[in-house]
C-alpha cells in the first residue's frame, strides 16, 4: 500500500507523539479533519489523512521569540 494511506487515531497519535485521547479530542473539536466511517457515535471508525495530521501539527508549532534566541 502507498505511504499516504489513512491512519487510525492510534497511528496518528504515535506519529504525532501524543496520546490517542488527544487525537480523539482534536477530531471532536473539529481541529483535525477526519473521516467517520460507519455509524455515527462510538461505533463509527475514524480515519485520518496523514496530510491533515501534518497540517495540524504545523499549525500547533510555536516559534521561539527572536529576543529569546541565543546568539
């Protein structure tokens, strides 16, 4: 299969270095685009496109303030 296949929340969490619980929260809050396959609610399966995960991670990035950077 190609490397850009969709990820489960657990796989997305491992890739992002966070807990699966946080990935579910991001999905519930609408911060992380995802696919819900099957029934609504807890019985449906969530799948995440790796590019959407990378986009969210880039949005979460905080640059160090230039005045705090060491010379």
